[in-house]
């Protein structure tokens, strides 16, 4: 079973959806250019904001009911 994650980014009303931490982490490092520390904080706590990151980021698991 895939545990989908939605990445919410400050200033963007459209979440980005990932099929798990393995696909999310490279995106955070390469595309969003987060530091390793900021990416770790986001993945562990579900939230990171300045001064650790340039913008505010939040993660939320996608409820399976939303896919049905």
C-alpha cells in the first residue's frame, strides 16, 4: 500500500503529492533546494519554516477516503 504525502508550500495553493519519503526527499533537496537539516526536520516533524528554510513547508498524509 502506498502512503501518499502532500507537500504544502507557503504561497502555493496546490499541494505536491509524493508516494512516500523515498521520492519526497530528493525533491526537497534538488528542486526546493532545502538543506539536509531542513529536509530532515520536515520529514520528522511535518513542518519547517524560516530560519531553517526560505519558506514554510508542511507535510500531511493523504487520507485514503480522499482517493475513493
